[in-house]
């Protein structure tokens, strides 16, 4: 019994010593934690780049769709519609993803509004092409403006 008690004390001492060594902070020093870094600049650069690419792609596909409609090429129209849906869905998803990062609230608001607008345009049957293009351009304009001031 005595041997068991001594063994327990030795193990407890060893564990206590190991635990003390595991903390490299000297006694009396308060450890500091590093706050996560603000990612607004990186997010803005990515969002502006993605938005420029998506807007260019969507406008080109819309022009292509107009030509296919005039020529009566329904197979090409179906492919263009699928391409448009993918470009818009990917763009909205990217803006949503970026809005979840550690960024300034005003940038987050523009990203969320942009994703919502894109989704709304794609699900609407009453938005004209000119109206849709204007809204897409507006997303980019708002994004550039908010990022310039961030």
C-alpha cells in the first residue's frame, strides 16, 4: 500500500512538473492572444476581380444568346442559359463566401446585397436584359466604391 502511495506521489509530481513545463510563459507574465487579422483588402481584391470576370462573362453570354435567338438556334440557347446560370450561381456563391470572412461591416453588406441581387435577377422572369445588366454593373460599382473607402 505504501509503495502504491509513493508511486502515486511520484507520478503526480512528474505530471505537475510536465504541466508546468508545457506553459512557456514565465511566471507573472500575462500571455497575449493575437486577434485575427482584418481581411478586407484581400477580400476586396478578390471580390472585385471575381465580379469583373463574372460581369464580362455574363454580358458576353447574353450577347451570344441574342444572336442564337435571332438565328433560331435553340440548342445553343439552352447551352448559353446553362452557362449563364452557372456563372451567376458561382459569382453569388463567391460573394457569399467572401462575406463570411473577417471584413469591415460595410464591405460585408455590399457583398451580401450583391449575392442577393444576382440570385434575384437569375430567378426573375420579368427583369429585362438591359435592367439585369444595369444591376450587375451596379454591384461592381458599389463594390469598388466601398472597397476604396475601406
